[in-house]
């Protein structure tokens, strides 16, 4: 009997990742992986090519895939639409389920791995920060011990895996940092680590947090972390139909805001008679 095979990707940020893995001795084994960069290309131009390349590297065909994993955000509106639409399209054609995972959890759990050798690894405050524009950040905050169990937040009546004490939000930087300061003041020995695009772009804002407690890590989105989270989702039965998958923007898009304010006119329904 052939082992079940999976492919997964995340396109929520300028760093896109794709990985292929399969069941192996009651766990999983990574077979192929790839990292994309928006500095040299667009996800819309390279994602399908990358998926094909990863499958070719693994020696698989699309028909071999048991399920598709995809990062559902929060993150870039355009990037998420590309990744999720591709996952839905292929899953529908292949009649296989989709495993949705939090894009911020991919980033944050990579940080957990990076600090695991620290004496207080489990207590380390993880701060995953992506630039949401408009003066806001997409954020995930929580102790490493709790973050380690996060896969995807529950949605509606569909269960997910999200540990208590871990918050995933869109928030103003000053409000986020004020909350982080309060948590770190409770224990002046609690280490903290910050990762994500917002850290690179707005690093000066983080100076309000205690420097002596900071752990510096050089980490970005990792295909191996994506594989681990998708595998955990499979084991926990987080399997959705293609129609159930939607992005977790954590805030409304510009078009939705304008439509609610009456700044956009709904498109007219034009009948065959030509009468709107």
C-alpha cells in the first residue's frame, strides 16, 4: 500500500513556500520543498510552475496527492487569493480535501523551533508580525509552549486547533507593543523573540521592549514548518472541502469597506433583453 502523499503552500507574504511530504512510520517525511521570493517574481506567475517543479522533484503526479495544505492568512490580500484559489481549483478537480492552516502560525512556530535550545524556551514570548498596511500589523502573540500547539483557529461550527493564551489579530503597533510590554513586565526574565516582515520594516518601534530579554533569530517562512503543521492538521481531522476554504483576512478589504459605505455601486443585473 502506497503512503499517503500531500502538497502544501503559503503565499501570504513576499516569501512563498511549497512543500511535498508523505506518511512515513506513523509520521511524515519531507520529499521536496521550494521557496519563492516576490523580489524576483509574482506568486501569480510562479506558483503553478513551482507546484509542478516540486511534484517533478518528488517524482509524483497530481493524481498521487491525498490532500492539499494551504496557508489561509492573515497576510497579503492578493497573495492569499492566489494561493487559496489555486488550492480550491486543484482540490475540486482531484476531488480531495484541503487542510487550512494559519499563515501566522507557520511563522510563529518556526520561531519556536529557533529558540528551542534556550533554557526558558517554553516561556519565550513569541511575536509574529506582518505588515497589514494602513498603520496596522497582522500579529500573533503567545508563549512558545502554547504557540507550539497552534494550527488554525476554529471558524464557525468547524473546529480547529488553537491554544489558549495565543492571540491572532489585526492591531495598531502601539497597542500591540503596549500589551507585550505589560506581559514582559510581569517577569523580567521572560525572553521574547519577534519575527516577520514588520520587524524588518519597523524595527525601531520594538525598542520599547526590554533589550536584555530579546532573543535574536534569523528566520522566515519555512517549508518544513508548513509540512509539520499541515500534517498535524491531517491527524486532527482538519480536512475541508474546497468550497469551505476561505481567507482569514482578520479585517475587511478596501472593496468591502467602500461597498458598505455606499461608495461603490453594485453591478447591475443585465438580462438577455438588455434591460438592467
